[in-house]
């Protein structure tokens, strides 16, 4: 029998990833992390949350621009 992946809630995945839950939902909707949508709720694969790495350079406006 094939083992089922462990799923976590968006809030738990956000805690694992060190991100805000709203941003984790955006990642799920965009398909950037492996997740399953059940109704209006996303369930994130635990291994995907653990493996996700943030961009070390960040996002937003470049520094030094006024």
C-alpha cells in the first residue's frame, strides 16, 4: 500500500516556513508549493513546507532608489 503524504494547515505550514499565512495561501494558489485544495482551504504537504526556501535577496523596491 502506498503511503499518504502528511498534510498540514496553512497556519502550521507558515510556522514551519517562517512566513505569513496569507503569503503561504498565495504560494499555494500559484502552485509554487505542493498543496491540496479542499473547498476553500489549502492543505500543504509537510515535506513541501519543510523544503521551501525563501529568496535570500528578498523582494520589493531596490535600495537606494528614492
